[in-house]
């Protein structure tokens, strides 16, 4: 059985925050993609709602994801988004069944 995990993280930005959110996210994306066990870390922008973003992530294991969650670049992202969003980051950690 596979031990890898998928993560979906939703960012609900305040109106007009899209460009700033992308700028805040870029350093975290670049650093995260270099982490061992990061299989995918992509940010998507909703074309109908440009201030709405979704991270799609793929991690080799829960232990590796735990390490990522302690990374300073992730903390910087979360802190940087605090004043740009209408609600806290919504994160779902998923285990593929089929």
C-alpha cells in the first residue's frame, strides 16, 4: 500500500489581492519544490474568481509532509497571507483509496 499523500489547500483572497498573493507564494513554492519527498507543489488560480487559489500537492509520506509543515518558508507564506485573505487557509490531507 502506498504511503504518499495529496494535499489540497485553498486560499480565499480579498478582492484585488491576486497579484500580491502570487508574489507572497512564489518564494515558498520555489523552496518547497526543492524539499526531499515533494513530488508536486503547484498553485492554481481560479479563472472565474482571480482572488481564489488552490495548491495541489503530492508528498512521498506523512513524515515528509510533517517536515514541510515546520519549514520556515511555509510559515512565511501563512504569515504573509494573513492580511490578504477573507478566511484562514483551508487544508485537506488526502490518502488515495483507488
